[in-house]
């Protein structure tokens, strides 16, 4: 007899760099996955955002994977 694999409860989490809104009471935040050249503004209220950390489910960064694969091909 097989048991269904636990899914939602077992997602690994990590401290993730994010930008969070400086406006009190605003829930706006975004992952810091993009290389911002300047401080982003909140998509909710247009306030400036600050760097922060948040525990989030781990994301597989596919771009990095592709780069790593390409690199390994080039190194051969
Ligand atoms: Zn905001």
C-alpha cells in the first residue's frame, strides 16, 4: 500500500532577499530576483521599497540552471 507523497507541508523554505514597502500597513513586497539598478517602488502604493528578508518556499532558479548547463557544455 502506498501513501501519497506529502507535498505542501514539505516544501523547503529559505531566507530570501526581498524588497518590502516602507509604507506602514502596506503588504507590498517582491522577491529580489531581479537585478534592480535602483530602489524599486511598491506596485501597490508607489512608495520606495527597502531590502528585507523573508522566509519563502525555495524557488528553483531556472535561468541559473540553464546558464550552468551552458557553461558545462562549453567547458565540455
Ligand atoms: Zn506599498
